[in-house]
C-alpha cells in the first residue's frame, strides 16, 4: 500500500495590473519514505512586471503586451518502488530437512534504507511574454535551469557490510539547461479567410552533475542490459559530467574475412583494427546520446467561408537511437528468429554475432505530420439545431526520418536510459475517422 497527503497554500498580489507576485507552499507526505523522512516542504515564488503598462512602452503603437517574468519553484518526486525503506523477506528456494520434508527458506530480500527521502526538483525560469501588431503576433521566450537533487537510484554497494549488492538511496544530482520559444501568428485575417500558425521550439541538455554523496562514492556505471538471446552487454553509461543517455561501445571498422565485426582500437578511427569480440574497456568510447536536444511542434489552422482545415506537425532532433531491430532481426547469425530483409542486403557482410558498435546507432531525428482535420460547418436555419458540422480526421500521415526501425516517435526518450529502440512494440498506424457534430 501507499498513502500520499498534501497541504497547499498560495498568496497572490497584484499592483495596478503592473506588478504581479505569487508565493506558494506545499507540504507533502508519502508513506514510501523512511520513518523520519516522509514529509517534504516545497516552496515556489514568482514575479512579473508588465512593462507595457509604462507610458514609454504604451507610446509604441506596435506593442500591445510586454511582460517580464522571473520564477523559482521546488517540487518533490516519489517515483520509486514501494517498501524500499523497509526490510523485505523473500523466498530463497526449498531444501530437504532431516525428516525428508521440503522446507521453504526465507531471508532478507533487500538492503533497507531508513534514510530514503524526497527527491527535489528545483526550477529557475526567466521569461518574457509579448504581443505585437494588434495582437496578431504573440508568444514568449523562456530560459530555464532545472536542478534535480537527491534522485533515488538502485545503487551498487559492497558486500559485506551489506547483505545485497544494491540499495535504493538518494545519490544522483542532475542539471537541465535550456531555452523555449513560442510564436503565434495570425497571418491572414479577412472576412472570409483566416490563417493562424503556432510554433513551439525548445532546446535542452541534461547532464549528471553528481553521482556520489557523503556515504556513497560512485563512479561511472554501465547501464541498460540488452536482451537475450546473445546479450552483447550494456549499451549506455552514466557518470558525473556526462549527458544522460550517453551510448558507449566500439567504433565500427568493418568486418574481417569471416564476417566478424571489427572495431577501431581505443576508438581511434584510422588506427589499428581488432575483433569486436576481443574489446576491452579502453575500446568502448562515447558514441552519441539518446535524449533529443531539440523539440518542436507546429500547428496551423485555415478557415475559408464555411470550411476549416487544421494541420499539426511535431518533431525531435539531435539524438541517436540504438536500432535493436537491426541487431536482433537483421543479422544472419541470429538464431531462431524471422529475419528482416536487411539481413541479406544492408547487413549481408556481417556473419558474426551482434556487438554494441556505432554501426547500429542511427540518427533518431524525425518530423511527423501528426494530425489533419478538414471540417465543413454550413449555416443552419433550423429552430431545433443551432450548429451542424461534418469533419474528417487523419492521424499519423507521414514521418520524415533516416531511422530504419519501426517509428522513432515510439522510442523512449525520458528517464536515465533513453534512445533504445524496443523489440516489443507494434508499428504505428495511420488512422482515418469521420464524424458529425450537432448542437441543439
């Protein structure tokens, strides 16, 4: 079981619609944390100055709204398995006793941590809101810094003194730095025709600022065990100063006469080649990152007389995806699977087992037409019906990408292990729907 309770208070102040202040305080408790750490206190403050209220700004005809914002806030996170602060008992098999009876053996199943406490996310934001040219051009620009402190992780610990080699503890600190731009433009506004477009673009980069605390001294850690059969190892690395989702492996250098994958020794392209199966730790170098740095969405709405058309695009850019379909279904050495065509074309030269090399690391960038809706709303002269509309909607019409897997939009890009294409997903489909809306 899990219980959560929170208390929230907020105070707002408005001075002549020019100076806007807000302060809030959240006091939250969760039963999953240690005995003396179940409660957390999370404040937030913000201030805004509406510069367009100043006479000097009001004298500029093209400016309708101009507001400067500054904010700081803290939030808590409790997203980890239950009972990790307590000692759990687990079964460790059955054994014959002296009477020849099978006995279930029980023992401590984890390392309890009574000091587990709230993860804390601290957000700093500086932004400006604007509206120009009779409100036809508006939007915002934000600079942000997000610091994650005391993030909970299943950390490696020594045995002894601990009973098990892992323990949930508050140990990681992360930092996300970025910028976000929002543009809204009413490009056409006439009696019969209108066109409005909205663009949202953001850039962000997340790194691990700290991997240790006073009690636990960490080091770089390989993460994300690739699945069986033929597990080639771990695909990513986490460590201080590294970007979250950093891929680590060998630099592909072709194949030998037997079709076995070769890599460049110590990642030095043009140097000495060696079999990937004989790689050591020095040969495993950073290859890319699985978390997008750029994201965008673009909405468009066009109306002409009684017709309306909306189009919504989105995309993510500047990241890589480890293509497990090519690794597991695209090599002839893979046993007992239905191979894809690439096993006999693109990857035909590879006769050996799969290896974690940048050959299987692909550009994950994509640009997708996500939604199109066409509607018709005729004028209705009926005392029983106030509005009648018929429409057609298409979803997931096309995706522009160089990724050769299923759909880059379906690849996980959040958490500590982003950018790895799963094997257990279905291809995305294009959906068509038609509808009628009637208001009485």
